[in-house]
C-alpha cells in the first residue's frame, strides 16, 4: 500500500501522469494553501486567488498526461500561478481600456442620440397600442401607469371595486404584451417610470 504523503514530489508527478487520483489529491493538499497565500499576496483578493489556484489544479489534472514537469513540482506550480496572475492582469488591463473607450464614446453623445431616436419611435408605437385599448380599459390603464394612481384611488374615482381595477390592468397588460411582442413589452415596463 502506497503512503502518498511520504512520497517525493517527483514520485507524485510520475503517478499523476499515470492518472493516479490519490497522487493528485496529495499534490493538491500539499500545495493548495501555499499557492493560495502566494496568489493572495499578488492579487489582494481572496476569491480571485482561490479561483486562480483552483483553475491551476483543474488544468494540471485535465492535462496530466501532456504536462511535462522538468523542474521541481513546487517551482512548476508557483510559476504556473504567477503566469495565471499575469494573464489575469493583462485581461483586466484590456477590459479597463475597453471600458474607458466605451465611456468616451458615450460621452460624445453618438450612442445617446441613436438611443433617443429609437426610444421615441418605440414610445410612439406603445402609445398607439395604448390608444387602441377599449375606452374604459384605456382610462384605467392611464390612471394607473401615467398618473401613478393606486388601484384603490382609481376604484374610488370610478365608483367600482379594486378587484375590477386590478383585473382591467392585468387584461390591458396582457393585450399590450400580445400586440407589442416580448421585447417591446419589456421596454414598455422599463420605461413606464417616465409616464
């Protein structure tokens, strides 16, 4: 019976290449905490450090037959963590540059002009569909959505029950959803705070 925690790193590496799960587990237990601390010091983020080390071990296991460890196992693992951190920082830098460029684009107003035009067109389409609702349903709907009145206030003003008002609003929303399609309906729900 093999006592894995007494094996050298080189022996564990050999067994790992042969697909020995217990050898992999021993390597993981031997180096996870050390690599995690190393990654934490560089990244200053515990969750990200944990992800980096877990990703490394996942890579080591999935590529165990192809990975050639020509140095000490510990050196290989530390170098691999360092490389992943470097790659992460490059991605983060690229992402930051992209976000800055996007902010510049938005600041110039090009995006907002297009968005404003589309929003106006969609608002006209929504208004047209609201106007096509049956008169009483339209009145209840506009009192609720445009004037911001509660179901109780609408019921009192129209001399009917809150249940009737709730039903009218549900029906009008169902009609609008079927006429406008899902995308426009979602746009309407998001923009109704403007009404």
